[in-house]
């Protein structure tokens, strides 16, 4: 079965980060520049939280705060759910669905290994299903005899 590590290998290990003291506007510009829906909030190689586009909308716009005047640490999600790289795809999918999260930091051997999104998980599920269908078609048609 596919694992979270498989997704990281395909996607790559690039992680976009921002400091807790940065402005929300800087974080939104970073997300826009890299076409990503979330950035990890890091301080001295330690994850302090995660900031998503959803956080920005809900915690800035709906409260009337200005992005340029608001620090990332004021609106970030500080209780971050993570997953180990060895976990299977199904466990990852279940965790994201049950916790209603769209981005998930991945750890391997105690170190940050990547950040996956629900889109990455969906892409991997489709790949696995295509492979299974191909194998079944091959088996049914007696391919290789």
C-alpha cells in the first residue's frame, strides 16, 4: 500500500515557511507567490504553527483586522496535527477527513520531511486506483500469457 513517504517523494520536500513575527500580509504574499494554501510557521528550526488561507480569511477578514498590521502568530493554528512518513495513505486520508484539515506536516525520524495537502492525497489515491485497475484488466484479459 502507498505511504505518506511515497507522496513526499513524488511531490518533493520543499516547504514554505514564515516566522511568527512576520505580518499576515507577508504570509499571504508568500502563499500567492508559491501557489500554496498554507505555510509552516517556524522559529529556529522548530514548528510553531501553520497558517492557511482559511486562517487568513476567517481570522482577519471576518474580524476586521488588517493583514499588514497583524502578526502571523496572532492568527496561526498553533496546535498542529502531524503525520509520520511511514503511515499508509489510508491512515493519512482518514486523519485529514476526521480532523477536517487540508494540510499536514510530515515527519520522518523526528525531522520535518515535508508538507502534504488534501490535493496530494487525492492525486495519490487516483494513482493507486489507476494502477489497481490496470493490474485487474491485465489479469482478466490474461495478459502476459
